[in-house]
């Protein structure tokens, strides 16, 4: 079981992903934007329960997923990071971040695809 933080501004998508990953046996927290995610990651590290994986949308208000990924990787280099987007042109924004991004999921994705890809990242595949 991994500790996963989801940063997704769309409540229905956030809920779907949370339920799917909890159903796969993971401990899942979720927030609505990048700045909340950065706070949650820092708080978890401070209490000695760091997250294993960050799953973040690219397009979000306040702080986008690319900025969040850069800051999260700086603060927690061992953190696995997966970006997701519903816009293929946004995938290009993650180009060049190969050293910190473990995978990019294109929306819409199926429950099985989500769980399988997250598991592969957690296993280091």
C-alpha cells in the first residue's frame, strides 16, 4: 500500500480517482489545487509520513501541475510524480521534465488503466 496525494481541481474526477486508488489498497488524500498539494506534501513530511506518489492534473487554478511537480521534486526527490491532462497540447509542457516525471496519463482514462499505470510507477517499471 502506498500513500498517494491527488491534486485535481474537478471534484468529480478527484472523487473517481480517489475511490479507484483506495479500492486498489492505497492510502489516498486529495486536494483541489497545486498550492494545497504543496502544503499537504510538506505537512506529511513534517509528521514523518511522506507521500510515495503525487498524481496531479496539469491545468489547475492557483498553481498548475508542472509548477507543483517542479517544487515537489525539489523538496522530496524520492517522490514519484504522475501528471494527467485532458489536453494533448498540455502534455508538451511536461516535455523536458523526464528526470522528475514518472508518467503522464491522458484523460479520459479507465479505472483499470489508472490503477495499472500507478502500480507500474510505484514498482519502478
